[in-house]
């Protein structure tokens, strides 16, 4: 399950050491961690990381198949998480040490910056291959955070981007060695910790107003 630690001005949210799928209990733990980050005073920043083979493999499809009556409620909670991180009033950095797929890839896009392992692991939106269309909120998020042609390619071809390709496409900001992923993310986060606060939050709300409205169910 996710855990939250703090080193000086940087909170590090570790999503876990499994596939880190978006199960309701997992989501609740992530939200609880974000509550702590949001309630903190003074300079602060957030690094979201994981341990093991995966950063996140996305939605918990087994849980969804067994709880069809809760499908819409669960997706609303996923959208709420995306909106919350996207507008968080502090610098956020995703440290992608392993496979980052589907909703996990979308979660990475909600962060201000992304650092990916250069030599192993893929970033991928596999929905076109697995027959699951993007929700309007997901589409709005992806298109708000990626260049148009990159969004089109990643959404329609299910391409798996390695670290170098993800860097070239602008999906990630750094591609580094395995042992430097989390350290680099913390360094980026620490450099921006002093900007935490209402002004940064307002800037993000303005920049991503359309995506946020769609994720929050207020579009149109």
C-alpha cells in the first residue's frame, strides 16, 4: 500500500511495490497522503514514486469486473485523484522507475515533471489495444499535457515508449539511470519547494481549467 515520508521540504509518496493498480483501498491511501501534503505549511513539494517493476499498471480491472454497480463511482474517484494532483499547489514530480501504463501513465501526466528510468520500463496508454475507450476526463488530461501529435500517437497506437523515446517525445523531462530516478526527482522537487502556495495553485487551475472541469464533471 502507499506510504508517505518527508525529507525536509520534500514529501515522497511511494505507491507500493506491486502493480499499484487503482483499487478503492489504494486510492483512499493516496488521497490520505495528499491530505497530509495539502495541510502542510511553508515550503513543500511532492515526489510520487514506487518500488519494484511497476510505477503503476492502471485501473484494477479485476475489481471493476466484480463491482460493475460501482463502476461510475470508482471512475469519478479516479478522475478526482487526477484533478487533485494536477492542481496541487506545490511542485510535483513523478519518479517512473518501472512500467507506467494506462491510468498509471495518466497519473504521471498530472505531475508537473516526470523522471523516467532510461534503460528499462515503458510508458504506455494501451487502451486502443485492450478495447477500453478513454473517458472524456482522461482524454482532456492527456491532450492538456502532451503535444498534439504525441497525444494522438500515444492514444491511438498504444505505443510503448522507452525512456529515450519518452524523453524525445516530451512525455518525460529526464531519462536517467535506475539509481538516479528518485534522487533526480527529489532534486527537482526540492528546487521548487519555495513556490508552494495559493499562487501556484491558481496558476495551475488557470492553465488546466478545461481538463480540470471535465475531470470534475463540470464541463458543459
